[in-house]
């Protein structure tokens, strides 16, 4: 099942697709190198709590961008 977050005020079309059972989900529709709005960051936090592990593919993040993202 894919959950698409297209609420007003959310800068991205965040898609969360559970991978298997209760652990793991693939997230797409978000650019982690840019600034995340609070609604998108909140959805990612909730997805992490729900799925325990998030896979965010093809995110070309340098060290500084990884630190910035982790602060969310």
C-alpha cells in the first residue's frame, strides 16, 4: 500500500510504500538535499516510527546534507 501525502502546505508528494510485514518502507517523492517543510519532516518521523526502517533511494547527500537531514 502506498500512502501519498498531497496535503496543502506539504512541499513534496511524499510516497511511503511498506516493503514487508511490520518492518521497512521505501520513501520517494522527497528531495532530502533541499529544505524540508515541517509537514514533510513530521510525516518522515511518523513513517520511521511506524516502519522502523526507511529506505530513501537515490539521495545524493554530502556529509553536510546528511547532518542537516538528521536534525529533522
